[in-house]
C-alpha cells in the first residue's frame, strides 16, 4: 500500500465506498422525503422574479440540453441546469437544512445527480436505487464535513451551503457514476479548491446563487476528472488542505470523517434533514414557533404590547443578519420581521417573504422587538441544532410577562413533518393535484424505476 | 450621501472610476508588453497535453461561440473561452507574475476582457484604448488586493491567482463595459463570494485551472449583475466581508485600496509585471539566476560537486512545494529540479517542464541539494519580491565553496526584459514570424484600432 493511501482523503473515500446506504430503511425513507421536499421547494419558487432573472443565463454559452429545469417546463445543458436547479431550490429558503451542516444539503446535491441522470445513458445513471444511495452519501458527507470543519467556519463568515456543498455534491456525483477510489479523491481535490460562498450575501439573491454555484462547481469537478486533468489526491489533508485553510486542521477533522461508518446510522435520518413549513431561514424557526405558541396560549393584543424580548444563546442568531429589513426578502433573515408578522396575525406565506416593501404597520411594530443573549440559560441536551434555543417574551402595558421557549422546532427530527404534512407541502407548492400524486407515487417506488420517469415530471 | 457610500467597497469603486490609467505612458507601455507576453505564453502551451484535455469541455453545454481560444485556431462561447484562455495562459507557468499579487494577473484579467470584447458589439467593447485602460485597472486592483489581504493569505494556503484574480478580473470587466458605481459594487460582491483556489494543487493541472476558473467566475459576476440579480454592495466590508474572511480585516486593508491613486504611478509598471524567460514558477527564478551565474563564473564539474545548499529567507520557498518531483510538470515547483537542470547543462526549455518522467541522472543529482533558511542574512531594500533572496552555494570534493546570490531576478522590474527580448519570446512561442510581427504591430498601435483585429490574430 502506497503511503498516500493512508491520507485522510484516501481513508475518507474508503469509508464512503465501503458503505451500504440502501441497507437502512430509515435513510431511504428520509431520502424519499428529501426528494419530495426539494421538488416542492423548487415549485414554490417557480414564479419568483429571481428565477426569471437567472433564466437569462440559458441564452449564454448555449444552455440547451436534456436536463429539466424544475418547475419551469424547460430543459437545459447539465452545468446550466445544475446552476439553475440549485438556485431555484434555495430561492425562497424553503428547502431542507441539516443541523450538522449548518446549511442546505439537498439543493446542492440533488441538482448534480439530476444533471448526471438526465445527461448520461449508462445503466447506473438510469437507476433509481443508485440515485437514492448517492443522495444519502451526499448528505452523509456534507454533515460530516460540517462537523469536521468546526463551528468557527460559519462564524467567521463562510456560507456552509456553498463551501461544504461543493465537496459533498461532487462526492455524491462521483458515487452516482461509480467512480473508483483514485477518481473520487481527485474529484474531492478539485471540489475543495472551488469551495466558496460568503454569509455577507445573506438577504440577497446571491445567497441562493451559492447553492447553484456549488452544484455547478461540483459537476465541473466531476467533468475535469473525466477529462483526466490532474489534481491533488490529498485535497483534505495536512497543512495546505481544505481543513487547514477553511477549518481547524486535519487532526480535529479526522474523527468526524472516519468514525462510526459501520453503525448503520445515517446523517440524513439522524439528526436528520429538517424540512420547512415556512419560507424563511431556519435560524428563525425556534422564534417563529415560540411566537405561534404565544398567539395560541395568550390573549395577545398587538396594541397593548410594550416590548418583546427575543432571547438567544450567544451566537444563536448569527444567520439572522437583518435587524431592520426593508423587504420581505430581507425579512427571511430577520427574527424581528418573522415575529412581528406572527403577532400581527399575518400569514407566513411565500408572498410575505418576497422582494416587496414591508408594510408600514409591520415595520413600526418591529421597533418594539429587542434581541438579547444569555449565557445563564442552559440549552437542553437534545436541542436542535445542539446548543440552540429561542425564548420570545412579551411585556404588556399592564406589565404582564408572557413567554414561550422552543428548543427543537417544527420540521426538525424531534418535531418531524408527517408524510401527510409533506404531501400537503408538495400539493400547495405544485398547485397541481395530479402531477403531485404522480410524483409521490414515483418517489415511493423509486427503487424499481429509472430516474428518467421522475425527471419527466419535474 | 447615504451611509453605504462611505463603505470600503464604495470608496474603492470611487477611486477606480475616478482614475485615468491612459495618462501614464509607462503604464500603457507595460500593458502592451503584458498583452504580448500573455499571447506568447498561451501559444507556448498550444500543444500541451493539458490543453487538449480541457478542450473536451467545449463539447459540454454548447461551447460554440465568437471568442478565440488562443493558439488553438478555434472559437468558443464567452464563459467557455474565459475558462480555457485563463487555463492556457497559465498552463506552463510561463505567464507574468506580480510581486504585490504573489500570483499571476494577466492570465485571469485578459481572458475576461477578450471574452467581452469578442462577444459584445458596443463601441466600448471594440475600442483598443478601453482594453488597455481596463487591463491597467485590473492589475492595479489585483496588486492592491494582494497588499491589502496581507502575507498570511498566501501562507495559509490560498492561491492568490484564484482568490484575488476573481475580484480583480471582475472589476476589469465591469470597467471595460463602463458599468456604473452601483453595478461595480455588486460585481465585486458577486466575485468576492466566488473567490477560491488552494495552493495544495500546486504541481497539478488544477493550478492553471484556478486561473481559468477565476476568469469564468469573474465573467459570471458581470453576467449576474447584468441579469439584475441582487448582491451585497459591501462585499469587501466589515466583519463578514472579503478581507475579514480571507485576510486580516477591513482596517488593515483599507489604506492599500484607497491611498495614492493620484500619484500617477501604476502597479502594472511599479513594481511592475514580471515577465518570464523560463517556464516555471517565479519563486524558482532567483535560484535559477544564481545557478546560471555559477555556471558562467566557475569551472563546474557536476561529478565533483559534493553538496549544494540553496538558502532562502524563512518562507521564501513557500511556492516551491515539490522537493522530490517525479515529472517535469511537478518540477515547475521544485528548486532542486531547476538547479539540477542548470548545473547539468540541460536547457530550461518548455519540453523539460512537461508531464514526463524526470531523467534518472537529474533525479540522482537532486539528492545533493539541500534547502536552508536564514534569519541572519538581510534582504536588500529593493529586493523583488520584498524580503526575498536566494543564494546557491556549491561545495566541491576539494572543499571549494562557490556561491552566488540573487535579490531581483531577470524579468522583474530591476532586471526588465527589453522590447527585443519580449519580441524574441513571442517569436519562439508562436513559431510563426509573420503572425508574430502582425501581433506586435497591432499591439503597438492598439489605441487606434478596434480590439477585434487583434483577436482575429490569436
């Protein structure tokens, strides 16, 4: 065995290639939920102005091809489709998140798999089983990268969806094509060297663009490897590798990448993908659920509220970068906006999180809301994400204090969506009962069908 | 004036848009030298196997279009051409470098300008003067970014050509198109969020790929802005911006970006682009020149050499990542290989730095070479890059010690190529006297001609 085979990248690839994701019924079930959720999230954005803007890209560099652009009733070339589908899936911030990732896995991984499945005619590309296995692997890799890169990566300003997503989606695609050990290592090196995405873009259309660009870069990594362009086979390793530059170094990262592959537990199911019922940033979910409970449990009159305190652990609101948003789109990253909508009885609809000015009434009300941070309040052990909670506390003009605390929000593993709720999400996003039913049937039996059948419905 | 106009990104754009690069004859002359050098470097790689591999990309996503792929007698769509021309220009590591950048400006900037010039029919795109001005601006921006990002950026593992190049080439392209203040800020944000490239790829074909990917990402930033996708206008600013994440923060960066724009001195000329006579990494140039002086000044018999010490300041060999290269391609980043070739009287030809195994004789000889580092030896004040020197010291079997020291190598501002040497480089790279002469004529008079004429000769 050559020395390089002992490198972190090499051992990680060994783990990936030795795993058997289809042996876990739970993982396969979650993969099917994730497919339905991603398709629903794409369709929810089908009329969004941002999607219409990015479609102009199909006129550049010959965008025509065989891959469906989801919800747009059109097809595109593989790299163009990866860019667009990644963008569309994340356009409303309505797609799944994963607490180990601190980002959005499916909207980066699935576009790569769809582009490969639609543009290759090999048996592997046509196989639904292979698609499910590759998706489970992709989420596994992205969640492990998320743990291995450490919390400081996100805190420093990286957008994990872009950085980790590029590598994870590249691995998923390489797995889908059945690439060998050496090829997968090169794909990882080429993806690692393209990883990018800054949180300074949160609240702009560049945020979903990160997902599309990560899909595009992942697919490029696969293509460059197929062209036999040389790459380091040690992209994750040592002093100059991915973890040294973007994270805390190889020694910290290694156990997260290499341990517990034999346990039969998969990250896609545990702690699991977290599916959204509302189209805004998941960091606002705890606060939204707490506000919804306040509305359900107390006789709230907005005019009688003097002050609202929203209490986070230190850093728990890092993603909520907008304190005084001017538009619904910026409001996706504003706990002030989200809680104000709920307390004023506005619906958490797609329409209220678009690039439209925020109503004066809501903007005025937001000024009553203060963020606070506590080091004294203990997170519960099974909070999601770990260490997170949000408390919403209302102080009325009679000095009543009403408060609700949420540690694991709706849609996360401890409050999962039921199959029926997911079917409902698909139905309202598609606005077409018949196609919605056919997609559900296809996904349910995906092991027994070619992927092309599913793709033809998107 | 709104508050944002006082942001670093905004003030930087103000400086860029107020500048008058064509007022400097020296800068215009260097831009013309740079154009010739880039074209020569591309043609030198025209038969390189790596270029043939990446050309397969033109079959993906409809690569056909109006932009010349330099030295390949073919045309491609704008993004494809940016990827390919950036790659081709850097494929042999024969293109210019800049000591403030710690990387390669022209091979990232010029492909973006060529793609725009060849695919737009506006008056600006057709104007040779505008091309020269945009190129000077691009190098200025990249050099200032290089100073502003600090030395640690490269030391940590980033490849400045990729990271800084993405932003600089995007600015150059935005300037070329005459974008307004707000558009240029958005372009900078979109480029900053795509910046990537790791030094762990040095010695592989992914290194020149970084230049191509940076050109591609820069052009994408311009296109996304034209589609009116929203982006932060503050990509370089504050705690989450480019300098906080990739560098040492905004306060360190600001003076390098904002000061001395009125001096009439341009980075393209001072300290200036550094043009190469040999096809390997510029970090090996000091050592190569020292070895060439040894061969010229001493009666060297390779068999009588016991040991060779190559002495750098601490970190001065960071780019020379290959200590025991196996191929000429890896040898582009190996001072051992470069000095061995010279002392064994092999030519520093393109052929000796290709993906071919290194001759046994050379590999054996390399084992006599040791790298050493000195904190005691003082760099001279006008060393290029600042703080750099290399000493090559030979110890013979009779204990003779012969040594030569180089502080500013051939091709750099203190030992510049003459016009005649540049013409000679173009001639040997093109292997076509007539085309070579026409290119020189065209570049010499570029202010008075449309760019299309030059592009038709590439």
